[in-house]
C-alpha cells in the first residue's frame, strides 16, 4: 500500500439492529456492528418495557470517502428509542470529488413504535455530505424521526462554508411513497438569498395511527417564540412534518423536545 493510500484510508461503518417485543419488554433481537459504528445494549429507564439504545460513532465524525450505513427494524409490537450519543461532524473533503456519506433505513411494522432522537449534524468548511434516509411503516405503527442541521462550526466563524450538502428523505406507508424531502445546498456554486442565514434547522417527521390532532391544533399547542420559528404540515393520508429555525441551538432543542413530549402524551 502506498503512503498516499494509507494516509487517506476510509471507513465503512455498518450497524444493523432488529427489535421485537418478547417476554414483557422490547428486546434487541440482533445486532451487527462494523466500526466505527456501535450500539449500546438495550436500556430500560422507564417501566413501560421500551428499549433505549445509544448510537455511537467512535471515529468522532465522517471523513470524505467514509460511508456509514444503518439498518433498523422494529416488529412484533416493539417500542424503541434510538439516541445519538454526539453530534455528527462532517470533515473537510480531502480529494476532488470525494464525499462523506451516510444512509439510514427504518422498517417499522406490526404495531411497533420507533423514536429517533437526534444530535446536530455539523458540516465543516470544505466538506461534502450526502445522506439518504428511508422510512417504511405500516398502518399499525408509530415513527418519530428528527434531525438538526447546523450552518457550520459557528464558533470557528464557519457559516455555510461547506462545499455541498445533499440530504434526502423518503417515507413509504403501506408500500406507497407518501413523502419525499430533499435539502441540497452548494453555497459557493449557487449563492441563494438568505439560505437559512445563520440559523440552525430542525426537522421532525411523526406518524401514528392513534394521533388525533390536526396540524392547526399542533401549531397552536406549541409555544410561540420570536427567537424560534416553527411550522407544521400534515401529510396524506397520515403524519406530520414539523420544522424549526433558530439562531439559538439550545432553544431549538428545547422546542423540539417540547413538541415530542406533546405528541407522546396524546
């Protein structure tokens, strides 16, 4: 192996998890992990039998040429909370055309519930990032998936200094695609007015067969704050997409937490 090849060795992380309700609580039925991705054992902080699992990237971030892939399934009335342990850092591209990649795939069925609790995605100056998220669920299942996007390392005066960002999310309900969302930014190549300014962007997708509120009722139930903009849209035939903009990351996280607590108690 040449010195140049060794210097730019890439990582191909893999994490495959499956969950099912068995003997009174949700259990992790299988776990395949390939560094740098790892999962904690299933924890049970509450008495409802739901499993809580922390997701870890031991490399500290995704370098150009790296690719992380996660496949998560929940069946047989499983209830699981997946929590990112730390922010996802996207390091600068090292070679022309090289990108950092991440793909997440969720399959939720048979009256199962899956909740994804995010940390912030932080694209460094000069980075290129491609992310693909696929969510498949049936009419009996519940899913909450959220993410937070930073404009960059603001403490280093980096705001929209990454080269490119391409985030794609699709949702299939009973085998039919009901949502497709894409954020694609190339700050230097295609300057755009505002382009989120220096705001943090929060996004949450929520699907549940038992949720009875409308989008207007959700909008009214969430607190009004001039420092954190919020909007929610209903999907056909089921589900909601909520979005936040704020220059204060802690405030944005607090509003997203309040939203999750509201939908969880109904």
